[in-house]
C-alpha cells in the first residue's frame, strides 16, 4: 500500500457528462501528479500540483482541469466526456516539488473510468 | 527531448531462472532512470532508481538494474524469478539537462510472465 488513496475505484458514465476524481496524497507529500493510462497511449502525464499551485502541465486536454486544496488533496475534473476518455486515471504523490526530477512518485490504485 | 523504449511487449521466463526486462533511453544530457511495477488492478509501485553513483542499483523484492551509459540502457534484472513477479514493468527516464522536462517519461511497459 503506497499511502495514496483515490476515489472512486470505478466510474461508469455517459458521453457528454462531467465527473470528478479525487486523490489524497501520502502523509507529508506536497506534490500530486495525475496520469492517464490507456492501452493505445500508455501512461501519459497530465498535470502536477505542488502545495496548491500548478507546477507542470503535460498532455492535458482543455476539457480536463485539476486543483489541489489546502489540505493537499486533489481533484481531477473531466467534462464533456468522450468515448476515448475511457481509461485508468492514476494519481501519484512525492515529497517535494520534484524540481530536479529525482523524487520517487508513489502511485494510488487508480480510478477506472468507462464512458458509454 | 527525453524518450524511453521497452523493446519487448512480453517476457516469458521459468520460475527459478534469471530474468531481464530491457529498457533503453534517449536524452540530451544525463538521465535519471526509474523502474516501476504494476500488478493487476493496482497502481504502479516503485522498484528502484538511478540518480548518480554506482551503476548497479539494488531495489525492492530482489530486483536490480544496471545503468550503462555507452549503451544508453537500464535493464532490470533478478537472479531467480518467482511466479509472483508476474506483472507489468515500466521504465521511466528524466533528462537532467537544463530545459528538459523534470517529469519522467514512462515506457509503454513490458509484461513479465513467470511460468511455474
């Protein structure tokens, strides 16, 4: 168990809808990362928050947004959902801002999203 | 730019035999290298990383990896495979050169199957 929690475990929704995925980092970790894992794209970095501020942005669609709250938990909002958004969404956390890229990331169990 | 390749989609090995999961990378500077393992329906778990120092890195569960700068490789090894090692293995690289993204890029993963 990594200490990173994600809810819900599974989510089934329809195209055009909006969902919110939640992540709580390991105790003491200040950074939260969001990743999307699909069969065709592999593991894609979406976005990183560090201590409440956006730190790095990857291949995140404009329909997706995230935030990190004062208690350091994070939410990933996915809107106007399309069939292609069906994937596993992982949250990871690390101790600091990872400005050197050397920090280990600890992954949560993921949220499996199915868009019908 | 940083990239990583895992040339084998699947590796099959008999229990008790040594295993190798291959990873090659491309960076313009020096790399930070990581190995993660993903068991079915679980998040990624950190195994080991190379930041600097000894080219042979020892990690969790008896795994080790050797950093080879001339061959730009970071192959994961274990002297004696267990059936419980069967999982998906991910290599990741971060280019340390200035201007490079400090978020590691993940490979597409290699499925390791250990036969009893």
